[in-house]
């Protein structure tokens, strides 16, 4: 999971439990998401990369650049 890219479908930020769709197993699956930087807010539609995975369905994400 770490290193996979996804897209924010529910705002991610301080005090929020966001949601991201991540490409896995030939499709896309929803995961609960928190920001890797606890002060960062990531808007819906923003491409992200998974930096930490906590099974079964929680990820920590950062903005995907470039």
C-alpha cells in the first residue's frame, strides 16, 4: 500500500476523518484517510500518495507532486 497513489474523495485534515480512493487489485477501493502532516488540509480531488498503512482500511497520505 505504501507508495500507491490515490485521490481524495472526502476532505482530509486536522480533526477530520477523510476518505481516499486508492487503485488496488485492478480497481479502486475507499480508505479512511488522515494527513501525514497533522497540520495539512487536503481538498477533495487532490492526488495523494500513501505514506503509511494501518490495516484494514486506514491510510496516512501526503499530496502527490509532479
